C-alpha cells in the first residue's frame, strides 16, 4: 500500500496554510517528498477561485475584514467559498499520474471521502452532477476546489461540521444563488465533534485512495522548507 504523510495543523489562519501548501507542492513536484495530506480548520476566510470574483460577495471585502474575515483570490477551481471554525479541511498534495488517476476520477474520490464521512454520522450525502461536492436534501455539506500543476494536487475538500458563524451567508456559495448550506451537526442525531469527524475523514481518505497515512509533526516538516529556501 502507498503511504501519505499526514500533517495535522489544528486551527490556522489561511495565509500561512496557503504558503505551506504551495511550498510542499513544489517539493512534491520535484520528487523531494512523498504524497501528503494536511488536516486543519481555518480562521474565518472567504476564498475566490478562478471562476469567482467580488460579485460573489454579499458584503464588500472591507466590510468582511471589519468582521475579521480575510478575502483571498487563489488558483483553485470554482467560485466563492467560506472556511471557518467548525469546518474540517483536508488538503491532499498527491501525484495523480503516480496514482493513475484522471482529474475527474480524483474529484470523484474526494466526493466519496465526504459521502463516507457523512455516513459514519448517520447523514446520507449524495453527488450532484456538474456541481462537485457532497449534498443533502437540506443543503450542501461538502465542498471541493482543487488545482493541479504537473500532475500534483493543491487545495482540496471541506466539510461543514458545526459552523459558527455560518459565513456562507456572506457570499454566493460556489456561484449558485439561493443554495442552502448545512452542517453535519444539524443533520445527525449523534454528536459530531470536529476531532472525531477529522479522524473518520482521514480513515475514509486512506480507504478511498488506498493510501496508509503516517502522521508527522511540524518539526519534521520544517527542515524540508528551510532546505527549499
């Protein structure tokens, strides 16, 4: 079985996590590190993918920043999305050619990770063709936005566990007007601690991608970054 190094970051602001992703992405493209999986929770942030722009914001960037919400334009696909406390984020940095996966197959597997995770908490999620992610009759629960360069992935998936506040109210999610957004905690009869959802999602990732995760610490990662300049 292939291995992916797992780095749990806890709750972090968006910008340092983005810098870390990009640095590890460069190392993975160069073949200097193996596949990786970053698991984390972000401080409040709105990101605009390649299909997004300020028209997707229901508040201006200045108004959002007054509420402590940063706004970033990034290279991932898709339009506007929100990350914040109570949402699990997974960023796989994997080589699709080595995994023998097409882009479409990769997105399908990320959706499967979301669906399996929801099922563990008694929440039946489904795919919606043409709209990547994981859906429930009461709203969208899982989100996917990726970038691939030289067959190596960047960005990834997010699952609403118990969003407080629900920052999706400040944007047009995924460019889709009037789309309701839900959290696992609203849909499940069982408690959904984020740490437990993270554990289940990592296990689902391992199963779906056929990759055993091996946890490493930030201290182990730091020398790679310093050698990379």
